[in-house]
C-alpha cells in the first residue's frame, strides 16, 4: 500500500471506529494457549476479559497468554503508522471501559489521553515493568559520553588556573548552556505534537523484554480473573521458554557476522535490538518516523556508508521509503524492507517469524 494513502485510510477507519482486528472485538481462543472458554473468563460481566492493545507485539502477548479467556480489541491498522494513532469516539470508549489496556506511555498520545480519562487502574504500563531505553538513542549517548570525558579532562588540566580564567570558563559554560537550550528548543519544535517523551517505545525488538511484559500481563490477568490465574501463569512460562529459545537462536545468528555490524534504517526503531545483540543502529530519522532529516544529516550518512562499507539501506512499510531510497540511490547501495513489527503485515508471520526474517536480512547485508 503506498505510503501517501495511509493518513486518509487511517482517518476513514477512525471515523468508522475500526481497528486492525476486523473492526470488531475478536476472541483469542483459537490458539488454545490460554485454556478455558470465554464464558468462564473473569470480565466485569462474568464473561471474557476485555483487553485493548494498540500495536502488534502487545497483541501477540495477549493472544499467547490470554487465549480464549479474553476478548481483544487491537486499535492499530495494518501498514499504518501506529505512532500517529487516532481514536474515534467509539474507540475511546472501548479504552475507557476495558478491563485492561496495554500502554507504552509517550508512544501514542491519543491512547495516553483515553487511558487518563478512563477508569482508574485499567492500564498495564509497560514502562513500569521493564527497563526502557532513552528516546535519544544509544548513538547519541555514546557521542555525549565522549564529550563528557573530554570536558572532564579539560577541567582537570585547568584546576590550578587563575580566578580570571575560571570566570572566563564559567562564561563559556553559560554560552554552552544557552546553545544547548536553543538546541533543545529546536528539537522540541521538530517534534511538536509527536513527542515520545524520554523513553524509546520500541521495546519489542528484545525478546527477553517481551517475556518480562508477558509475565506482568499474566499477573494482571490473574488479578482480574483469579480462576484463570494458573492458566495465565503457565502460558507466560511457556512463552518465556519460547522467547528465550528465540533469543539464543538470534544471538547465534548475529554472531556469525563480525565487525561493527552497522545497519541504517528509516527511523531509529531498533535500539533494543542493537543493545541486545551488540549491533550498531543508525537511524536516518530519530524515534519519530515523521521527523525529516536535514541535508547535512544525509551527507553525513553518505560518508558513513562509505567509511563502514554499508551496502544496504533499510526502509519500513509504516514509514515513507522515499528518503531511504534516495539515500540508497545517491550512495549507490541497495535498499531492503525491514519489518518494525508495529503492526502485523502478514497474518502468516508471527512475532518470532518476523524477528528471524529481520535477522537474516541484516546478516545478509553484512556478508
């Protein structure tokens, strides 16, 4: 589906109150992993629990752990950018009245607003369950770490200078602070209306963090549906085993490649993957896929492509491939799609399958 059609499609679906789950509440019981029938669930009406998600990885967890004891509403639209999620009145009411909403604060502002206006304590805050990475990305932190070391070294060298020099140093610090403030203001302007807060929301690219969220979900479902508590706990344990096996498989696969293992993507959605498997992610844009890179940034990336021998630029279905393709063309390298897993693009490919597929594409790009 062409990217320029996504906003209108999303807007039309929002007006109709439809999400990716065929626009209706769908039972998750067909996989048999949750045990029990929906009539035995623990919802407020004695039936299945009403669970709301807004991206595919959370839907995957709910399906695997809740089984047919829950009824699922997925607000995301396949192929559309979930960052810019818009909710209809009906969808907002579904969030407010749900037994449980899986939420990554800062990821989708419309969902945050709906949760805040709904009944108390019906949200599982993912950021309170796992350690989140900062939204400025690992590459940014590394650069500032080097600057910090140099700054500390300079201060140590000048500890015994005269007071006049110290005064000049203080004035210089104030100038740096003013510059930093201007830079922060500029970044704020760039992200106005799409601020993801201090955390990078794309935690699902780490299978072990997914297992942690799964266990927290099982505990929460058990509180809401005590009769199903053991079923949820067993499903979460089984899922952890599967995800740990996936993690071991991916670790072995990524270790087949040596060197820097650099990959360039449309936006910086893979920091958790890079941290888990010791890769070097470079985002054309930041965490927000709607941020446009500057011409200087594109020139820097062309230099990096040459310096590190990068031969593939990765784009995503939920973000426009135009900039990534232009960069690839200018640098004379290939382009390839990488699935960011924010929505399920192919019903035949579940979370583990996409993680393996992405890993194979990345490893092939380094060979």
